[in-house]
C-alpha cells in the first residue's frame, strides 16, 4: 500500500533540502576546502583562466636535464635472464634442483609448494660496444646502442601480480586513486604544448603473453583530472570524433566552446572546485586538437628511410613500431610524458618460442627511437625508460618462468643518464638484487626520474584528506651514480 501524499510534508522536505544544499556549498564547503587543500580555499586552482599550466615546481628545484620522458613499458614482465642479466652459473644448474637457501621464506607467485628446478638462459649473450655491456642476442639492435644505455640490473619491487605491480611501478602504491608518475610530472612541470595533452598513452599487443592493462595505470588519481593520461588509439584515428559533425563549421564550434566557457565561469564564481577549471581548459584543448591531432597523425611527411628505420609497415596499424614513431612525433610537439605499453611478456610457458617473437617486435623500434632522437638532437633532453613491472624467476614453471619481484632489469637512455654503464648486480643465479650502493627500488627510480626533470621528489607534494602525498611516499633516493 502506497503512503498517502502530504503536500505540507513535501514543502518542508524541499526547504530542508535547499538549506542543506546551500550550507554544503557555503560554510561546509569552506570548511572542507580548508581540510583538504588551503589553495582551494583561496581559489587558486578554481579561478577560470586561459593561462597555460606552468607547473607547481616553477622555477624548477634543480637544473632540468630531461624535458620529457618516454616510458617503453614491456607489460607482462620480460625475463631479465634472457635480456640484460647473464648468469652462466644458472646455465650450469639448468634442470637441477634450485638451492633452497635462495627461496626459503620468500614470496612466490604460482610456484608456491612446488618442486623448484633451475632454468638456465636459453639464448646467448654478447659484449656490445666499447663499454662491453652484456646484452642478449635476442636484442641485437638495442645491443648496437650499448654505449648510449644505462642498464640497471638491481631493480626490485613489492608486488608480485600484474595489476598491482603495474600500479606500484606507475604510482608508487597499490592503493587505487593514487596519481601516476606521468600525472605527477605534468602537475610539477606542466607541458610545453597547448595543442595536445601533456600525458599521452598508446598500447600495442604481441602474439603471446598479452596481459591486460587497466586505464587506472595512467589515472590522475586525486590530482585534478586535467593531469591524467589520455589514451590515443594505436590503430586508425588517434582520437575518435576529432572532426566536427557534418554541417558544423569551425566558427560555430568556437561559439559553442566560448558559451560553455562562459557558463562554467559563472559556476566557478559560485563554487570552489578545481574540476570546473579542468572542464574549461579541456574544452579549449579539445577544440585545438581538432587541428593538431590530424597533423600529428599524418605520417606522409615522414621520409621512407625513417619508416624503414622503425620497421613501420603501415603507419597507424596498431604496432609497437608505429607507436614508437608516434612517440617521437609527440615528443617533438611538446608532450611531457609519453607511455607505450606493449603487452607481450607474460611467459609462463613456451618462453623459448614466444620470447624471441616479443623481442623482435620491440628491438628495432626501441633502437630506432633512441637513434632517431639522437640524430635530431633530442636525446640529450629526452629520458627513455625501458622495462616491465617485474622480472621472471630463475626457476622453471613448466616451459616458462613465473613472476619475480626481487630482481629484474631495465635500461635508461638520454636525459642526463650516463651511457655505457651497467648499474647494480644480482646474485650468481639472478634471484635477488645485491644489497650495496647500487640497488634500485621503484621509489629510487621515481626519485631519480623526477630529479632529472628538475624536481625534488620530497617537495613535489599534494595535500589530500589532510596529508601531503608524493610519488615516492616516504622513501626514495636519487641514484647519483647513473647521472652523466
């Protein structure tokens, strides 16, 4: 039975609702803004303004060595034992019981409570360049650039499964809602472009090991949403619906954007909310992208020898090679943080068959990107980071390797990094990083990256829920030994 409608009660409910709503936007809003972020009380982020975001680290804390970062993310966790960390002792031990002294009391992923047998590297290693860095023959093009690379063998992380490990590599935390490193960098420095997003993400997939990657990996978290990563499409049009609808001209579109800006400006005068300013700036950005994105995606200006250098068969075909060339074009246009995910490295089985295929997919494009930036004079102020979210076990998992967090390898190039250097070590079986002054935790990596971009990681903070947060949480040391 429905309750009887009482008009008087309805009027009272409207009055109460109106009072509470106004109070929330008035004194309650002021109190909340004070608790969360005093800058919001002053309206510093909320004022409607056409001024381009210059970053909170303005001026920078240190001299800027890297103006931009390109993160080549090998999603799935490539084996360090078949790439950049040669272990002849492990090869001798192949298919024999793995020493319990290494694994006792240690966290394992899918090998818990199983008989552990050593798996030696299935490929050969060579010393490359004048520096003589040891790199697998699966990566011959990258090997040719050994003197430009800093290989870090002592990387370690805290999360043993893919999604939280990606989150930890990106945000320094597994708690959802934390900003990614690209968002932190954009918040700290701003971008050099007003016509494209300052943080762009592209993805590609190999023929195997295709571990999914969620959009939270490039989230802006609790930072204003203008700092989140924007995913461009790797295949076809980089941005959907970038053109005007049929019958709508540029001047009409401009009038619509101006009117929305005016209405948002009125709202910003009534409410202290940084997302209003985000909406204003993003409408402006979307309007400018209608011109900038088609020009960005037009590979017809690229010479054939450049396409051949990267191994691009068809621009915009969704391949990692095409994405690498797009990354260079984004870098040229002032994008601050570019992230390329290649989902191809989760080799729990058939590693001898599948890893060479994954390596071929990325070897030439990665080397081409470094070489192309170098010959254009951009490598000196572009930091390139190559690596996955963790490594793989030196023990067998059938015909493959399991997840491993205590040791894995990455490499860096350009942007103030010392080339021809191998930094850090692992034990003789590649199981654990050696605890010395060359170990590299994810927090240390983040601190070093920010330092190269002119930012003190301890001073790049954002107040949220009564606490000052930072990318490196309460840890992180700059690896001064890898700096040029």
